[in-house]
C-alpha cells in the first residue's frame, strides 16, 4: 500500500553548491502585498525587508487601490467627478479602480495611450495628376485626330468620269466586307458624291446598317435576280445620308443560288439588271451615280460570281491577321478564273487593311507583308479596331452618322478620299 504523500520539502543543497545562496534568498522572500504589488524595499534580487515595511502602503498607492501621482499633484475628493491626477496628459476619474499592473481597456487612460499618433494629411493639390504636356502619347493622338477632323469633315471629293462599279469581296468571313461597304459608301455620299449599295449577302447586314427595311415582304435583289424585276422598283433611299441608295437583301436570297443553276446566263443577271438601271436613271433625268458598291457573301458561289461579272474592279478588305493572308491567295486565283472566262476587265484595284491594332506586332507584320507584295493596291489608310464601328449597326446607322468624330469614321473618310482621288487620276489618264 502506497503511503500518503507528505508536505513538499525542498531538498537542501550543499554549501559548496553555487545555487545554495540563490535558494536561501528565494525561501526567505516574503509574500506580495494585499493589492498584488511587491512591498517597498523588497526586490526580486533581495529578500531583505522588515514586517513594518511589509505592512506600509507604498508611495503612489492609496488604500482603495487608486493611482495617485504623489509627486506631481494632490488628490482632491471634493465631488463626484473628482480629478485624481494627471498621468501622461490623461485625466482619471475618481472612484475608478485601476490596477498598477493592468489598465482597463475602456478607460480614458487606455484609449489615450493606445491611440496612434495622428499624421497630418497632405494637401489635396498634391494628390492631383500632373498636368500632361504636349509630348505625351495621348496628347499627340488627340492633336492628330483634331487635325484630321479639320481636314476631312466637309471635304468635297472629285467625281469619276463615269460610274465606278466596285465589288467588295473576300471569301473569308469576318474581315469587314459589309462594314467597309456601308461606311465607304456613307463617306463618299457625305463628300458630295451619289452612291448605290447593292446587298447580295443573304444575311442583309448592309441593309441593316443603312437603316433599310429588308424583311421577307420587301422587294429585294432576290426579285431582280430570280424574277427579272427592274432594279428601279427595289431601290430605297438611305434615311440618314442624302445621295445614298440601297438595293436590300432578304432571307429569300439564301435559296437564290439553287434557283439560278437552271437559268440561262445565270452569271450575267446582275450585270444586265445594273446596266438597265443606270440607263433608266439617265433617261429619266436623275443624277448619275458616281459609285456602285456591291457587298458579297463570304463564299464563292453564284452570287459572288454575279458580282464579279457586274463590276470591273474588286476591293479586298484584309483583316490584319495571318488567316486573312491565306484567303487572299485563293481569292486572287478565283479572280483570274473570272477574267479568263466571264469578265476580262475584272481586276483587283484596292486592298484595305481592316481591324488594325497598332498595339500588336502581328498587325504591323501583316500590314508590312501586304504593302510589300501589293504596294500600288494597298491604301495608306488603315481601319482600326473601334468599338464605335461595332456599335453603329445596332442603331441602324453607319459610324459616319453614329459618331462622326471617332477614329473609325475619320479612317473611313481618309480611305474614301484615297479611293476618289485614285478614280480621278485614272479617268484623267484614260482621257
């Protein structure tokens, strides 16, 4: 049976042990005072002190336990809101129990001590951005666009000697054929020329951008190609741009290629209808058309072949990406085939770089390659990527009327100017 444990006793150390003196001092140290503080005269290093010193109240501590700054101010007990003393600039209310070792967190002393030093805020003027100079890229771009607006807006372009028919084609989709067709037509019309847009794309996006109705009940280019209806009966005026007309396309055009297969001279139907319309305008005393732009679908079917036969010139919009270069070689082969068999006058007259992003090296490389291989055909103007150009069709407008001051509108004005000046010089050389 285990014996009951006795009181714990500290074993005595030998006199020669260096820890013997520390053990004796520790055993002779008196207990702490009633408030938990060590009595005066007693330190951690020494246990010396008399009984009178243990019972005495230390300086700075009253019997109630309040902190008193005995050396700086006297204690006043005259009222309920008595100021006890000043401790580091803070005021302590009478009656508050404050320990010497810990300070209550909700006391004014604690909040005053814990609060970080306040740093004066800098003046508002120092937060503002510096005044940009004239040599910053943004300022240079704004100055350049402002100069372009002054030069291009309100310009009057020379009219060609005869009606210029241009087919805008590229069998690759999404390169900006329709966008180029409608915006170039609007830019030419705003510059004092009369323009007709023929939409032979079954999607009818060119008709949408020009604000022309093209639902299934509307007479369209389908009736001209399949039923032989006169083009004068289907032409509509653009509501936003004077001197701009459009032959709309409807969804019925999607089946036109199948219906044209069994017809005689199916490749010539658009050419014959356009010639008859131009003669009718002259006979009726209407103003002669300066430009006819034909918007093609992204394919090389009968509709595109009709457009190639109807026009002596081809404009090719090229997106500044690698795939566009691959499609260009195939398109040039098809143009050669049309030249050999159907339209000897057909030739590529213009190449326009679209969706150009000056921030990317790819766009600059593609533009450099196109200009290297086709220096005489490529226009100097590049059509940039622009949100305004993409937003305009959703409002039934071209970018020329939706946001005339945007970079996209200015670029199309520059392209229209180059196109018109080329046509004028060609007419003078031919004369």
